[in-house]
C-alpha cells in the first residue's frame, strides 16, 4: 500500500478483555516495528520483525503481550487480559530492512489509541 | 532503558526565532535520526546523520553529531507556527535493526 496502515484507529475495551491490533506495512518492507507511547511520553520499543521472525522481543512488557507476522507482511499485536496501564497509543512502523544500511528510515502508521476502562 | 534523551523537554519560541534541541545517547551507533510527531500520532522522518558525519543540512534543518560526547543537536532556523510538534531523536541500538527513541522535545512556536 501507499503507507503503513493500522487498525483500528481507536479501541475501547474493558479490563480483562483481549485485544488485537493490526498493522499493514508498506509493500516490500521486510522490517516491521511495534512501539507504545503513553500520553506525553516517548516511544517505548516493544518488538521488531525481520520477515516473519522476531529477533528481538525484549521490549514486550509481559507475557500478556504477543505479536506475530505472517507472509512477511501483516502483523498483529495481541494483548490478553488487558489492564488499565495498557492504555496508550500503539504505533507500527516499517522499513526496507534488506540490509542494515537500508533499514534506518522508519515509516509510521497513525497508530491505534487503546483505552482500557 | 531507552537509548536517547532529549533536552529541553519543552521549548516555546516566537515565530522567526531559531529552535535548538539536543539529544544524548548511551552506546555506540551507526546512525542517528530525527523524527517529528504531530498530535501524538504517526512520526515523520526528518533527517539521518551517520556516525562518520559531523553535520548535515536539509532545508531549514541542521543536525550535528558529536560521537565523542554521544550527543546530537537539531536546529530549526526561522521557525514557523507550523513547526509546532514533538521532535524525537532515534538511534540504532547495538548497531542493528532495533531503533530506539528518546523522550522527545515538545516545541511550541508562537505566531
């Protein structure tokens, strides 16, 4: 597609429910990133994919968080048993990622605003 | 912990003035980038400077990098009200694909 697409743009859920956030990267981009941003704060790294594999999952806050990527394209971030502290904007980005020197510029989606009541 | 830290946290200036934001990081890097964010949503890439470069220009943007001090600065000259946004530096932690962002500087340009 023309840009990184995230859905839904807004999600309101009740504490304890599971949520799935979706990211469609730019076509041909092999690297995909998930970040979390709380109100007025910086970006917290969650996970990144190179192709379908996730070399670095170190940023996932707890085992309630998981992510997968299929076909080297769409990625889903799943949060189980949501808590109020999970409320934030979840941002997805992609980059060419073919070689280390090509990966640097990240293209971001508009994010998903998650509100856990 | 996150790699980059920006200062100041917030900056308010008059239109036409220059805005300078600083970024410090902790480990060795291959490159450093600056991004802009409007309204708390998607970030837009502004400029990238490699570890073997000391200064780079793009339009009204000037970026410097001092690897000995592990710091960078972003200068926006002749600021405009439309420059009002949050600005983040980002580095490739551990020299790989992982890109780490700082906490950002919120810039407000008064018309």
